[in-house]
C-alpha cells in the first residue's frame, strides 16, 4: 500500500520505517526542513537501536521517502497516519493545534478515498473532531471524496520502539467504518501474522499478535488508560518505598514478594526517583483533565501525579541528609535521559534534580552515555562531563539517576579514589549496597 506518515518524531519515524520494511511505500513528511534533510542522508535525530540501519536500507530500496510536501504525500497515499505532537497546556489539556492543522490540510488536499489514521495520543472525541475539520475544509472540487477516520494508538516504548513496532503486544483499531477496518487489517497483516523477515536482536517470532477492533472513542481511551495505569503502579511502589524507609522494611523484598502474585506481576514495580518522559506526565495529566471535564472526579490520577512530584524532590532531600548543607558541595550526577537506551530528556527527573542542586549552591557535574547537549530547561551552570569518572572526580556525592547498563559495571575502586567523600545515592536501586558498604561507601537507595 501507499502510506503517508505526517510527523517524524518517535512515533511517526519508527512507524513509517516499520511499514516500509514490511513492503509498503511510505512517504514520511514533516515541515521541519532540517530534520528531513538529515533523514534523507540516513542520519537519525533520535537514539533508537536499529533505526538508522532500517532507514538507510529502505531509502535505498525505494520503500521510504522523506520530504516536506505534506499535500503531495496526502494525494499520493491510500492511508494517512497523523503522528504529530500533542503537548500539554498549563491546564493539562492536550494542545491539539498540530492535529487541527494537519486535518485542515488533509481536507484541502484529499483527491480520492482515504483512510485518515490518528496515531498521536489524543483525548476522547478527537476522531470526531478530525472528521469535522476535514469536511469543513474540503473545497468545491473535492467535496464528494469519501474518507474514514481510524484511531490506532501506538504502544512504543522509547529505547525499544523498533522492537515494539515489529513485535507488538497488541494492535488496537478503532473505527465506525467496516471498510476502513478491513483495509487496516490488511495493512497490519504481516505484523499480526508475524510472517515478515525482519528480526530484532534475534527475537523469536511469536504467535499471532492480538488485534482489538473497537470504536474510535474506546481506542482513544485505551491508550490514556494504559499509560495512566502504569504510572499509577510506579507511584504506588514509590509510596510503599517511603513507608519501607519509615518502618525499616526492604522495598526490594517487598516488591519481589508482591510481584510473585500473578494478579499483580513484577513489571513497573521498581522504586526510584519517579517517572518522566514524553508520555506518562503528559498522558496522566491529560486523562485527569478529561475526566474532570466530563464531570467525573480524578482522585486517583491526581494522587499519582502528586506522589511522583514528591518522589523527585525526595532525592534532593536524601542528598541533604547525606551532605548537610549542599552549598559549595560537588555533586556528580550519572544519567540525564529519563530512561536508558534513549536520548529523550523531556520531563526527565534528572533536570529537576540538577536544577535544584544548583539552586542550593552545589557544583554539579553530569554524565550521560548518549545525551551530550544541555536538555531544554536545564540550568547551563551544570558541567557536562566526558565520562562517569570525570563527573565524580572530587565529588562529595554521586547520584545515579538513569539506569544505563554501563553504570552497573563502574570501577568503584577508581570511583572511591576520585571522590572527596564516598557518598552514593542510588536513585534506581541498581547497585550492590552490601559490596559498596564493605568498600567504605556511605550508600543510600530508595526504600531500603
């Protein structure tokens, strides 16, 4: 099929490459000319394992085309994916201006039957909103062209997005049109049946991928509810971790014991410094706003946000407990991205923590394996270091923020020799506490 993907962020780029790899002609369009030129050259603005190789391969075989002419992409395609951003407004309400802009352009450009598929994370009723805008913007020459709207939420985890695109746990297709649903099932058929040739890290092909066919409103809510539930699990575990510290329990044992219950499971049961990134903060706030907008209290969702905000600043409080007055102290921070295997720093807890340390008068040295530029909103007073050892040299405290694999294997004899004071604050509970304490480190984790 001929597919147009509007927007080349995480979702649009990975989805477009996936559809190209399984044999479709994909037009990836974006109004950002610099980004498109970068992609045409086979360079990727985001860090995602395996993505650059797939882009180069599918540009070469002609399945993948990058350009800035959105109208042309719409006209040449059978299926149009909307993959633009929906950032939160101060109220928490999603900003749908980019969605509206794309819908307007589709209405002006439509030249035959199209399926317009929304993959952006959007609030309830957006499918109907898009349909209305497209109809309003069809001019006299194309008013008779039919189209259908489909809600097809993405479930891509940053750092594992390529794998998730090819080996999803489920596919959700929401539409009121049987015709559109059948065409979408055809598009996804290689993924559903797992009968394509590409493999990621020797991943074994699974049985058929479950597909849920539903209405557009339910599909929209499935995405928000899924992310909100995962965020709830994390906030709940962090609250239990705080109880553990008060009563002398061990959060690692508590969560292990809880996770053995099949009704609960072990995933998203790690205590830490709280969630961040481009999805959980935005989606929980958006669902809370929508819930209250429709006259239903969002008590749990608001509590989830409150606990997470507290958890981030709890790290600062722990640092103060270890150092006393932070003013004039040197703190080495390991990790900037909100999670490992990505360069995404949007709403990363690290930025909030670093800014607070600087505000309190500390000298902060930062190292991340991938992120080498200052994230947006991070105080430029922080010193970017070339290695973890440079970051902790002369430090009074080392704070581990992101659980990058290389931090598991640090040479702690070297770390000890470099630090002014042997204090470690493990914000992800990944280090061996007993080993470090035997070496002479003062160790603090989360919840034990």
